[in-house]
């Protein structure tokens, strides 16, 4: 998906955020066929809300909307307008590395371009030249600097989503102009970043779903330099519905089979609504697919037209997402056993009523939706 100045996404009006927070049902009874919290214990998940500190600031609001379900995967992107931006500017990395370091169960998943400018509409010949230079080590310092900043910031285990959607034509970090040099350059970057002391990075090879400029398996750089095999999959062509997305060439089934053959877990760093509008069946099917496979993590892109929280255009999809991923309500406590009735004494002419017919235990109400948190600043 095109991400022109991706770090600027997520700037929404107070009205838009309020409309989504206030406009959704708060009880499972309103959800129809959905089971509250059905996928709450599935794969770790994240949500893209904004690349900079606004993304971090909005996470507690999103978690409250999910009835306290914790987001454990932080999702952000490095801006790719120049090579300095690929080193990890502080306004992007610092808020997210602090968020990661605050709790041990959290992890950061960071999209990192391989070339700059990443959205500069470079011709294939220029891309091929840059790929060859990268494979020869011309940009090693850039990625060494990034690795050091992540380790020093307390995010040494960051998932690096490197050169994502390489099978398409959107980004400069694409594979089609020279697949062999692309693979050699990927290997060079991974080797450079793994050489930094203290690192524990995982590298995520993430293509876009379906046939594109080049079949994405032709770009695969090797099992020794890949830890996770991902797929970005939006509700858009090629294909008309979810069964098409599964069965199409280089689609969801191919992705699962390919990852299994290479002994790697799957990921879905980007998924969401798109060309088909508000389609709750897509959201339901996607979460079911994720739950049925070995998925390291997944993340929905939450801005219009893709999102379910910051985007008021998708109310039914929002309802389904919320109810399937919310933290389940705690179980009702079992009433304590009652003491047996006291028997009547011999001097009583008529038997006494049992002192204690067991009192009816008072129903325990399911906690309601938490109060709407304060709205984030735009």
C-alpha cells in the first residue's frame, strides 16, 4: 500500500475519533453472531495509529475501546525520503523505543525501507543501480547506525519489516528491477545489523498478496536471513472475496504453505478494509485465518479507508473487530454453598420452616464498557 509520508497518517479530527468511540455497541448482545473476545487469546497484535509519538499516545485509547485488551506489538514506519531518515530519526524511534522498554511483553515491529527516496518514483534502471551499490556495502553505515539506536533505546528485539511489498511497483525498495541484487542487498543489511552487539532482531520478509510485478517467492533471500514470512493483505483486488484471496496465485494459501515449507511463522504487518468498503465479513474471515495459522503477529492499518477505530466509515466492521478482539468479561463467580437447614426440635408441635431456604444469589453484572477516555490531540 502506498504510504506517502506515512508518519503523517493518523492525524484525525476530534470529531472523527469521537464518532467511532461513541458510535459502537457496548454489549455482546448487540453483536449478533459474534462471541465476545473470541480471538482475544490469539496471535499478538498491533495497530498502526501514527508513526510518531501520536501513535504511542493513542494506544491507551484504542486499548480502552477494546475493554482493556493490551496491544503488545508497536507498529511504526521509518520515513524514507532520504538516507538520514533510514538511520532512525528520534521523533520516530524515541517514543516507540520508550514504549517497548516499559514492559517486557511488548515488541516493536518497524518497517524499514532499503532505498531512499523510497517513494520517489525512481525508474527501474535507477533502482537496479542502487540495489547493486547496496549489495556491495555502500549503505552499511546507515543500517549499522539504525541497529545501534534500536539497541541503545531498549528495543534490541525489534522485528524489522525490511523492504516490504517488494513484489510490487509502489516503492523504490522493490525487487523486480534486479531480483538477484535485491536478495544480495537484503542479506547484506541483515548481516550488518546482526553484527551489532546486543541485538536480537527478527527480520520479516513481507510481500503484498497476489500476483504483482514479480512473484514474491522469487525475491526470497534465504532461510538464514529471514525469521518471519509476512503478507500485507487488504480487502481489494485481485479477487472479489476472501475465498479468492486464499486461492489466488501467491495469495493466502500460498503464503501459509511457503512459510510452512521454510519452517517460519507467518505475519500480517498490514491488513484492513479498502476497495470493498465496510465489509465485516472480511474482518471476520481475516481474524479466523490468523487464528488458524502459526502467526507471529498481525496489525491492522487504522486510518481511513482501512481502519476500524479512527475511521467512522466502517461501523459494521468496527463492531465485528471490537467484539472479536475485546478482552472477555470475567466469569460470574459461583455462589458459595449454603448451610443445611436447622432441624426442628422435639418440643415443637409443628415443624419449623427451614431457617434457610438458600437465598437467591444476587446476579453479578458484567462490567460495562469503560468510560470513554479523553480524546487525543490531533
